[in-house]
């Protein structure tokens, strides 16, 4: 079927207007840049099972984070604390954002008869963040880390709150 040129132009203009209206309404629904975040979770970025705090710069696209937690014990009486420091670069400020992160964090644990050692090293990972309008946030990441002994898989899962 052949459309007259004016009908095709009208349809194209209508589609463009609808798309731009949808984009504008979606931008209004996106929360503004967040400055601080506090999260609880498990994984390398949390130092084991623990808490993390993040401060955002560059209009919310870069985050500097620290984590402190307890590493899973090898024995009932063994306890080791872990800490992490990292930088995240986000793909955007919207509800859904991908990120890449680099930092120093616990990569491996070693157990001997006398002690439990936490081996630190650099790590790189990629992840996903969800940010609700009220400030609730969830994140998950996976990547690789390197200690003086070996390379290992690093990952984290956390939930928390972000505010301005």
C-alpha cells in the first residue's frame, strides 16, 4: 500500500512527538543526583558481611566507597575483619545504571592452624544499580581480583539508602 507523502510525514511527526513526550516524562521520573549512600551487604566490596558508605562526585556519576565487614569464619572461633576502598563510575544517574569499579579489597582468605589471614589486592568488576524514587537502592557486581597468592572471583550484593 502506498501512503501519500503528507500522510507519511504526519505519521512520522506524530511518532517523533510521542517519543519526545515519553523521554521528557521519563526524565522527570528520574531522581536527582544522589550525594551519599549507606548500604549493608555481603561480598568483597563490603569487606565480607558488613556495611559500606559511598560519596558521589561529578554530578552523581562517580562514587568513592569504603566498606568494613566480618569475613566468613573457617571455624566457630575464628574471626577476621575485612575492609575495602574503591571507586565506581556509573553509566547514568537514572533508576537503572551500569557501573564499573576498581579498588583494593579482600580477595582471598588463608587458614592455618594458628590464624586466618585475609589477602588483599586490586580488583576490577562491573555491576548494576537500581535506585528507587524514595532513595532505596540495590546493587550487584562481579569481577576479578588479584592477591599476592592468586587471582579470584570477586562479587557483591547490597541494599541501602541514598540521599542528597
